C-alpha cells in the first residue's frame, strides 16, 4: 500500500525526543537555573573577548577543520591534533560516531541511567540500544560485558555518568576494554572529567593512545561554560577520526565557538577557579541535604542526584513544583528511569543555600 505522505525510516518514530531541563518559572522575579549542569561562574573573560572579536567578521566561513582549536587542545593535553575531531557539542560527535559505525540490525550498549543521547543516536542509525543493568546507580562492567553479542558494534560509557554523578575507576574501564571484541568501538564520554578529584580516575587519553577501538569525547559546555556555543571534541585512533570526518558536516563548528574554545582551554586559572568552587559546594550540598533525611547519590561531577520518598506530598514531582514556585529550577529525571529523584547542578552560593532552605521548608523541617 502506498502512503499518502512521506514516511520516516523505520525506527525513527520510536525515538523519544530529548527534552532539555526547563529554564523558566512563570510569575517568579528571579530564577536560579540548576537543571542543565551549567557552570554557575560563567566562561573565561578571555573566551568572551575572543567571541566578541569574531563578531567583526561574520561574513567569513569558519575553518572547516577547526585547525587552530585542535592545535590548542593538542598543546594543552599533549595530543596529536590530527587525532582530534571537533563538533557542535559532544552530542554532535556521539551522533557522528553512531552514523559512522552503526547500521540496521547492529546493537549499541549503554548503562541503565546512561545519557539519553546514546539510545537516540543508536535508534537514529537504525540500530538497537541494549541496556546493561547498573549497581547502586553505577556502571557494572560485568553486566556490560554480558550484554555483548555478535551484533554489538558500539559501547557507550559515560564516566562520570549523567545524571547519577557516579564513576568507575580507570582499572575498571580497562577491564571493560579488555573484555570487548576488537571490532567493538568503546566510546568514553568524559564530559565532566575536569571536575573529578579521584586518584583512581582517568578520562581515557591513555587508553585511546594505546588502542585501536577506543575514542574519548569531551565538551566545552561544562567547566569551560560555553554551553551556548555548542562545542566539543573527540580524541581517537587515526582510522576512526578519518571515518567520523567523512560523515561530519564541513562547517559543523562555528567561528565564534572556535575562537572562544581556544581561549577557554588555555585559561587554566579559570578552570581551577571553577573546579575549586565545585569542590567547596558539592560536599556542602550533599551533607546539608542528607541532614534533611533525603538520600543523595555520591557524585564526582558538578551536580548531584537527590532521591525523594514515594510518599504523597513528598515526591520528587511535588518537590519540583514547590521549588519552581521559588524560582529554583532542578531537573526531573523520569526519562532516565528515576521518577523519584531530581538532579541539581551545583550553583552559586546564593542558589545552593536557597535550595537547602526550600527543601527544608518542603519537608517541614528547619534548615
């Protein structure tokens, strides 16, 4: 039977659209957006200056290869720029990887509470997302390895993971890699790597450098605070870089993002300033919220997952509504199979204290 209008390819309409965290609270004078893991400190002053300078030459196409940006990243991290690909956020790169390495009938593995872009990118490529169970909101390497089949082509690993904030040590990452067939691509999504202060953590540069089937993705949206510009990068083996570049749009990174990214990655003082702010307020929030009787998943990133009881009047949905009326915007994570939790970004001192006070009021306690 002939359709009476164009039809998307099979599987497209099975994709649940990605819904970003809300950013408004109608009727509230001042809003504190803590729903998208953005930096509360803003970007480097040097990055802002570089961005403004580009505004004088908007008639020019950007460098399609992001050469200067790749060289800056390579200089900072000690990497070969030829093994770096830049994209419009790490989301862009995750989708490019799926397009390059997945086809109809293939499988890609991600953890239960893994980043929502993984199943979206997998389905968009015509492949099947396979979910590996977690343990205590943390990736279980054995479960991931048990999920591998002859159809597996990609394994997505967010480390640290969003929205849980948990991580697995580098030894576990290497154990996962050793257990994978050589034709399976391991994608290490290290969007929050700069925030991690653990001796047993590595973002994955070493593993990429010594392997033929591992890539690492990073972003400028978090600690560099360039979320509005959409900028990310991938480090991988030469043959993977070549494949991704063949499906990448010729100007997928704009000139303002390139200029701001170069300045941001070189501003180590601002990176340290942002990291220090997180190191001060993340443990404070965990401690104060736990004092209220709420469970908080241990986090190594710039956000935390707060669990609410499944009791009428005290649920996550009701807490979200209560907080929103005060202009405090957290993230509902029902789409991540966490209906009784809210994810909170570490904010300014003012925002952090206001959230604790509001949660105490919601629970009928004294902060």
